[in-house]
C-alpha cells in the first residue's frame, strides 16, 4: 500500500506526483496516456483573456468570478505554484515572470499571451516597432511562413505599436527523400550539430529583413539548440509551437516526467483506471486495467488528474448524458442538451462542465465532500473553456500543488 | 455590367442543372449554367449518397423503380469514377414483416429491378456487423455515388461542348416581354457586377428554390414544398454494402457506405425555407435508433458529421392532372407556356439524383417541343471523361495514390489522404474558391478530425501559392471552421466530443485563432 496514488500523467498529475514525492510520500502514478502537456504549446499559461487580452495575469486571477477554479486559490498560490514549476524545470526550459504576460506569435500569426515560455521563444515577445523575419521550412507543413508573416504585419503589438514581418523559406530535408516529416523527426535531426549548422546557414541566407528570426518550433528535442542557432544565424531567433506532435510541449513533458521518475515515483503508463472500491466514503483502491487482468491499487490518498473532455475523462453519450467516467463524480451539468449551440465562435457551455470542489480540492456534491481522501486537479475542474481564456496550465499546476499540500498537511 | 447571349440559361448547378446543361450542350444549344453559389452545394451536396438500384421503390412506386434500375446502369457506364459498386442488401430485422420480402421480389420481377434472395448466413458473412437476428436478405444493385464528382463530371463534359458555367451568380431577375423570356439577370458576387444573359429559354433547375426563380419572372407562385431529411455520417464504414430495411419505405431505413464513412438516413419533414434546415435533436435520436436496429452498437460508434437537405417537391394545381407528357414518376416538368402563357420558361421539380440524366432529357425534350424541333438526346451514349479514366471508384484508391507519391509529396489532410499537390492543382484552377468549395471536390476536412489539422494548413498553402493574401486566407479559414461546426454540434457525443475538444485546443489554444486581426467583414464566399 502506497501513501498516494496519482491518476493522470498530464501537467496536473505530474506536478502532484512530484510535489508529494519530494515531500517524502510514496507515490504511484498511473495513467492511460501521456496527457495534453506533450501535445500543447510548450509554454505555461496562467490567464490570457478575460475575454480582453490580459497583460498582468496575476491581477486578472485576483478578479475572477467565484465559480472559477482560480477563485479558491488566489493570485499568491497561483504565483507560488507556477514559480515553483519554473524553478524546478530551470531556465533552460522556462523563463518569465508570472506577473507579466508575454505575447508570442502563433503558427497562424496571432499574438498569444502566456506567462512563462521557453528561452527559445521569448525573443519574439511582441512590442511596438518589432519586425519579424519569418522563415518556413518547405518540409514542414504546419508552419505557413507567408500566412504567419502576413498576419503579423497586419497586427498591432499589445502596447499599441506597429509590427512588421517578412517571409522566406528554406528547402532542407532533414533526411534525404523525406518530404513529409513530423516536427518531431525534424527536431531530432536538429539535435545533430552538423545538421544544425547546415540549417543555420540556410536560414541565415534565406531570411528576409527583421529583428527576430521566427522559425518553426522544432529547434531540437533537447533544450538549448535555439541558442546555438541564434549565434550561427547572427540574429535573435524564436521558435513558434506547431500542432502536435509539439516539440516544445514534449520538452516540458519529458523534463517533468524525468524529474518525477528521479524522485522515486512508481510510474505505470498505458494503464487505464476503470473503477474504484470504497471503504465507507473513503476511496480504498482504484482498479487498473493491466495486462493479465484488473489490478487494485490501494493508498491512503488519491489525486485524480485525468483531464477533461479532450482526454475522455469527461464523456457525453449518444443521448447527451454527461459523466465522469471513473468515480461517477457529480458534475456541474448532467445533460448536454442546450449546452452546445450552432454558433462556432460563441461560448460552448458544454466545455465548462466539470467537477466542483471544496477549498481543499475535493469533489463536492452540493456542499458535501464526496470522498474525503480524493482530490482532483487540472482539466477535470469546472470552469470557463480553458482554450479560450488560456488558463489550462496555470489551473493544472496550481490545483495539483494544492492537492499535494492538502495531503502533506493531512487535511481531512 | 456584362452582357452575354445564349440559346438557353440553366438556373441551378445541382445534379439536375448539371445534367441539363450537358444535355443541352450536347444537342448543340449554346448554354450557360448559373448558380448562386458553388456547384453541387444545394440538395445535391446534402443527400444520402445512394445510387438507387430501384429496390426501394419496387412496391411503393414501380415506375420509379424501373427508372432507377435503368439509370443506375447508364450512370455506371458513363461516369464510373463517381460511383462505387458497393452492391446493396435489403434485410428484415426482428419486428419487420417477413412477408414483405415476397412482395418485394414480385415487385422487383415486375419492374425489372435485379434482385435475388440470399441466405441469411451469406448476408452476415458479407456484413458481419449486421443484426444477427435478420430473417431475410435480398441482394440488389445499389451503389454509392459521389454527388460532387457526378456534377463536376457532367459540367466538365458540358464545358467541353461549349457550355459556360457561372458560379456565385445568383439570378436576380428574369425579363419577360410579349409573353416570352428575353433575358436573365444575375449578380456576379465575386466581382460585384451585374450580368445580363440574353436568351430565348430558361430552364429552372433550382431544386427547392425553384419557386423563387419563377417569382423572379413575376409568375404566379409555383408551390415548392421542401421536404427536409437529415443524415448522419459515422467515421468509418460499419458496412461495405448499402444496407436497406426490407419494409415499405420509411424514415432511417438505409445505411450507405460513402468513401471512408457510412451514412444513416433519412427523415422527411415539411419545411418552409430551404435556406434554414434544422437538424433537430429528436431526429438525430431517431436515426441512431434506426441505425441500432440494423447494426447493434450503432450508438457507440463515432458520428463525425450531420447534414440536412430538402427534396424539391412541386405541388402545383395549375398544371392539369392529365398533362403528363414530360412527367415521370416523382418528377415534374412545368411548362410555363401552357400554365402561365409565358414562352421559354420551364421548371423541373422532384426526382432523384439517380435519375438526374433522365430528368435532363425530359426537360430538354420539352424545350424542343416548344421550339418545334426534336434534336436527339445523346447523354446516355457518351462516357463522361474523368482524370481517373473509366474505372469505378474504390475506397482504397487514395492509398494507392499515396503509395506512389509518398516520397515526394506531403499529406495535407491525413484523414482523407489529400496530398498537397491535389490541393494546389485545384486551387490554381479555382482561385476564387472557398475552402468549402475545394473540400467538396477533395474531401478536405471531412474525416474524423473535421479540419482540426488540415484547415489551417490549407489556408497557409493558399497564401504561399500566391492565390490569396493573409487576410483572405484567415477569413476563409474562419468560414471553413464555422461551416464545419454546422454539421458537428448536432451530433456532439462520444469520441467526437473528445476530438472537438482537441480541435479547440489546437485552434483556440495553440494557434489563438480568435485573436488574429479581425476582418472588417467576415469572408462569406
Ligand atoms: C493540443 C493541445 C493544446 C493545448 N494548448 C493549451 C494552451 O494553449 N493553453 C493551456 O493552458 N493549455 C493547453 N493545453 C492543455 C494543457 O496542456 C493541459 O492538458 C490541461 O491544462 C489539462 O491538464 P491535465 O493534467 O489536467 O490533463 P491532461 O493533460 O489531459 O492529462 C490527463 C492524464 O490523465 C490520464 N487519464 C485520463 N483518464 C484516465 C483513466 N481513467 N485512467 C488512467 N489515466 C487516465 C490521461 O491519459 C493523461 O495522462 C493543450 C492541450 C492540448 C492537447
Ligand atoms: C435528405 C435527402 C436524401 C436524398 N438521398 C438521395 C439518394 O440517396 N439518392 C438519390 O438518387 N437521390 C437522393 N435525394 C434526392 C436528390 O438529392 C435530389 O433530387 C437532387 O440532388 C436534386 O438536385 P437539384 O439539382 O434538383 O437541386 P439542388 O441540388 O438543390 O440544386 C439547386 C441549385 O439551385 C441553386 N439556386 C437557388 N437559387 C438560385 C438563384 N437565385 N440563382 C441561381 N441559382 C440558384 C442552388 O444554389 C442549388 O445549387 C435525396 C434528397 C434528400 C432531400
């Protein structure tokens, strides 16, 4: 029997597991898949839009409505959690000030607010007068340099100043005859110094005018390649995250998972939790679908960080019934009827549905805690559509840190 | 203002209009086809995808059955690449009257519809997901047809015969003087220009909008009653043959494998406005129940998209009941000379996509009657040229194409295996197209991810190819996502919820599409 079983290997599950292991708990982390972190943009958002663009995310956190997942935490807890993550992963991977948003170009040419970013990205932080030399790679279909440059050139920096952009392309297969590599394949090649040098020369020769050279987010699977490339290219360089497989996302996920493993957490990946047993109102074990048949994992406390609709932890059946799929936890709505509507750009309240908790992060039915030793964190929580407000990462980290703290503190 | 002249203007670029413009051009008339939008985006882009064998009508409507059987054979010959010879089955599921099968077989024999009862075990071997409780199975020659390929093929053939095709040219007025049609006015929406086409004949093939066209000519109303039906596509082929219930035709009794998906349908509900066709939740449930009866577990399969189309039925008291010269079962040609005293205007309504060629033959014959001449119809004799040659479509063809070019081309849409070259070739041929217009020919964004990965790529390529600028590309992308959503939200359950959440993470989360510089006006075409 372990002290804690953590379910989920996304940002929330990994964070909770690491915090608990560092606090001396014996922890098993069990997860079906790898979570959103490795698919996502590789930065740490706190709050990007409310729906106006947020310049100072902690100030915005202080002003969220009471039903928001941040409301029970407050800006200080959020700042502490995110700062911990930044310092834990180190300045090779995450830099920035949680109190101030960066505004980084996306692979469509929008300016996306985020709190912490990788050092290979921050040179692109938009400010009036900045010009971008966008350079696409013919082999990489997810970085449309002309569209990115065109949209940046029509944009205004958050400080109100103008932006400029040019577009250019390099045609450089990472491996002979490979016309359609994934970003990950290309990134692996850029970990090779000889290829990185050739790439840098090609980019240097091709890039148009601009203060910062904007490149697809494939600058090495390992952190650090960006710096070298910038030296060779002779201008500041910034990489732009692409659609999955997202190399910057993988860098964060790999680094965090390595730390979780190093801290002594027992990790069971590829293992879905399918149910649980209870002892009174306490969760006694969770059932894991494993090779050779189901297995029960017992623990004193459980952290449930299974993500939301995108991970399948929250599901809608063909008759519209919304359910949490492992514990059957109460949700803010049980029926999807009327929660999605015909207007694509309008909010879709279905994706606001989730679990509500007490101040300790335990699911509640009404105001009653469902299981006193079950804590939830991350995307499973009810709240505004996280992709709209760009809050998923901050919520995941801060609520995972809270769950760990409550277990460490022995909250009952 | 631009002026053109033609013998005949065909209004509507659905299957009917496409067949008519081809037929007219082949008979030597100078013809112009106009549509208010792109080709085959009306009913023809929102139908069920079944090339009827006639089986559905052998009891209820023998005349239609015979027509379908004949046209099925003709179209298979003249436009094979638009058709997949899936074959079809009629099956009795538990609760269906097994005696209907005998009436069906008798009807098939009487109408000339090829049909053969096969052992239940054989049907289950062919289609292992079928309800194990079926008691009878009859094999027919149903096939699956791509309405877009069918229309583009016919229209390209018409062009080769000199016809002109003007899309995004809504008709705004029809000039009539001294009891004759004189000209059609339309608005070239993409150049914002008025176009006047002088002509002696207008063939109104506007489907459910046909009544609006006769209104534009100032005629007494032609009542068109749109009969709306919904369809739902699953993300893969749960069957490889068309599966019909062996019962008198009703709602939700057909499951059609179309390309990589399978489509359940349909319903029939009277509507007032063909531009606003809802997909009501109750009908979605009805279709899922219907699917469940044919394929147990249907509700747990993944639905990727739903759509609604409306049947263009004309109910016209002004046409004498015995004036059936140009009518065949289920279709009607309204001659506005006998009806309203206006020469040069004919309206066609009803019909099926399967019989589109025959409908065209009827209306062009009717035009000949008015002109006092009879030029023979040749549309059944001549094969329509397709780049793919004369082979029938097979679902795996793109895999084969991909195998051939995998070292030198990129895949833009993974779900539908659409390559970059396929996309850029069409883009340069149709530089004014929207992404939806291109989608209908290429299947861009029609698979499980519904554009999650490919739509942004496509927009980006269009800028790189210098076909559009960044502002229009962004507008086109927004329009595409908005349009995909119309068919997504009504069936948002199961795995598609997960997909949709991922797509939102991609577009709103990673790419922040909502905060690209906003256009003064949304791109609408
Ligand atoms: C493409 C993409 C883009 C994103 N972009 C952004 C962004 O722009 N901004 C932002 O803030 N966030 C973004 N995110 C989301 C973010 O990275 C986090 O995924 C999100 O905030 C939720 O984190 P989480 O740890 O709670 O859940 P997840 O990352 O979804 O992790 C859930 C974990 O639980 C596991 N799991 C679920 N059910 C079970 C079960 N029954 N048994 C065992 N294991 C289970 C899953 O396999 C997974 O390991 C994005 C995510 C994706 C996928
Ligand atoms: C739910 C449903 C399922 C069906 N399934 C099948 C099937 O499986 N097999 C089968 O054979 N048949 C099927 N049908 C029937 C078949 O789809 C239709 O008969 C056929 O597509 C009608 O084509 P059309 O060209 O007459 O009409 P449409 O395709 O609707 O074309 C009319 C055109 O007129 C244009 N138009 C409108 N107003 C104007 C204007 N002012 N100026 C210029 N143009 C204008 C429109 O844009 C449109 O493109 C189905 C029908 C429905 C409703």
